[in-house]
């Protein structure tokens, strides 16, 4: 077995898929991201819900300059609208470890092939372009949708970090998940089977569920 190698440092790139395009976060996304913002969905995010487009624009002005977390916008290619965002964070190229976090996927893209392909594009970039050996997903243990998504996407639950941080004035227990580079080829094949156009009916509803392992 070859020795592990450092990863390529993350950069601001465009990732183009069949249904989804990932772009670096920019001010041009402000109006769409505000339109996609639902206050309830910010419960587990460090950002508070924006009150108007100008508020979203101010947040983007800071977030778009950040190197860690490094933010990307999720575009629905069918409409051209920005429907959500996510980030690469805790970027550690020396140890070839990286996390996907700061995820806000708006109501129009949640539980659709746009969301699943957004994850697939990020994972493929993390493993194949950057050469990471470990891909992490962490969330508040109260965030049941995030934990279900991690399992659906093929992560392995590693444990609970109790009282890991103080979050919005409360104790937060953090659930940790990971995916390894040796697991990615099997996961990738499952995503590509699911994302194939033949797996969807005329209303874009899946014919077979995602099976990545």
C-alpha cells in the first residue's frame, strides 16, 4: 500500500454537472439566495436569517472572501437560479482531510436530484481533484435531517462529541461522520446510477432509491 500523501489545497472552482452547477459564492447570487432563505432552516447554522437582500449581500461580502470556510453556491441548471450554498471547511491539505459544512439547501432544491448532485460534485472534487483521504460531515446532534442525509450519502457515523461547543447560547453535542478515499469508488458508482436520467420519470421523480453501499 502506498503511503498517504498531502492533498492539493482547495480553491474557488466551478463544478458542472447534469442538473447542478457549483460556483464560488458571489454578490450576483444575493437576490436568489435571499429568495431561497427560510428562517426555520437557519436553526442549526451560525448565520442568522437575512432580513432582506441587502442583509444577504452584506453576509456574502464577508463570506465570499473567506478561505476557510470556502463558500460555494448551488445553481439549479434548469432555472439558472441559486437555490443554496455549502462550504469546504476545516481544510487540512497536510493531512488530506476536509469537511463539507455550512450547508443551506433551500426548499426548492431539498430532496431533489439538484441537491444530491450538488453533494456528488463536491465529493468527487474532494477526492479526485484535491486528493483528500478523509471527508468529514459534522452536525448538531439535534439536526435529524442532516444526520439522515449523511447516512444516505454514504458516510459512516463515528460518534458523538458531547458538549462539543456552545452554539447560540446552548450546549451542542456534535455528531461526526466520515467517508474515506478507499470507500469513494463504490459510493461514486451508486451516485452515478441514481443520477442517470433513466432513473427519473417525466416529473423528475426517482424510480430507484439512492444505494451507495
